[in-house]
C-alpha cells in the first residue's frame, strides 16, 4: 500500500482549561509525529488559559493562538463549532493530509497520533478516527462507552478527502454525530480505535450539569434527524443508566424541545433518510453502522 503522508494540523477550541491545558500541550509537544501547525482557539477564557497557551506559542513556532471575545458563558454545540471554524480559517499551512479537532483537557502517550495514522494507512476508506476516551473515577480508569463508529468530539481525526466531502461541521448540538453519519452515507468508515487510549481529565458531559448535558444530547439527536421510534427505544434502554432515569428523561425533554421550539434540523434530507433507515434496520436486527452496540 502506498505510504500516506502524515502531515496534520490541529485545531483546539478551549475555554477555561487552566487545570488541564498544559497536559494536552505537553502531550502534543512530545508526539513522535508532531503536527505541522496547531491553532489553539481561546474562546473567551476568564481564567489563566490564555496566558498558558500564549507562553507555549511563544516557545514553539508551530503553535499559534487565536483569541476570541468572552460571550459570557460556555456555549456547547454551536459555540464549539464557531470557535473551531475560526481556528480552521486561520490555518496557514495548506499541505496537510489530516485535520484534527482536539479538546484542551486530554492526555495521551507520545505514539498517539503515530498509531492513529497507522490505522488510516491500513484502511483506505477510513475517513474519521480517534482514540477511546477514558476517565479516572475512584482511582480507576473507566472507558467512556459508545458505538464503535462514533468518534468522540474531544479527539477527531479527519482525512482530508473525507473532510472536504462532508463539507465541514454543522453548527449546532449533534455536530459530532452528523459529521460521521454524513461520512458513512458517502461510503467512508468512521471508527473509535479501541486499542488506543486517551485520558479525558473531565468526563464527557461534566462541563455542565448531568441534566443539562442529557437535554443537550436529546436536542442533538433531534437535530441529527433521529427517528422517533428509534429514539424512544434508546431512551427506554437507558433508564437503568446512572444517574438512573434522569439521563433518559433529559434526553426525552431535549428531543421534544426540538419539535416544540422548531429547532432547525440538519439541512440534508438525504442524510436524514439514511440515518432513519439505518435506525429502523437496527430495531429489526439487521446489520447497520451501529453494529452490535446498544441503540445510540
């Protein structure tokens, strides 16, 4: 197989990450395969994040910082994509083959990107990939579970051709599922690499309250065009998840808000048809992108 160039750029939207950002920066600096450019977007931080990233940018020419005004609050979904897009539009190097969206609260070993690119090298139609997130709870590393095709928004690697075909990120909650679903529809494979670990300093969803995060998840599923029957079935299966009942209730509230408030869904009827066909096939036991995983 022809060797794929491993030139990559990273865009990191960060906000109020003074506790964790240096772990992420050191993890990237120590990589066996370093990025050709890293854009860190300080999304209006009110702590020492800006000072920390500016200091490292002054020491490394391939790290650059974009500072955004403080909007007064953390805005997940649309806010993250806005910050990411500003960073993406600031990239100077155009000879990249991979684009990475990386959060500022992660830690990983020095072979992380090298091993990820090995996977892209072996699988020609792999369009989006990334490591498996773990977090520490009671001194134990616990895996953050999800369908294998779903790569967490905290660490996504896009091969250039796939990125160009999906047309960027949808600016709304659910962006980190819509990109993968669109890629799958276009014949790309998306995969979380089960044997490549990323330590998440703050477990997914804990930047906000558990309830708020669940509601956001429900809105995201509505925006992505989830079939109502599939969505209700997945809520029922999650009733026994911690925090008991609350997570399912929050998802349901968020999904219903999408209808009541007429929140715009992804503007792609073909994609919504693809998603709903996959979901209904999953309910009757056919092979789908969900594989053998529980309903998403």
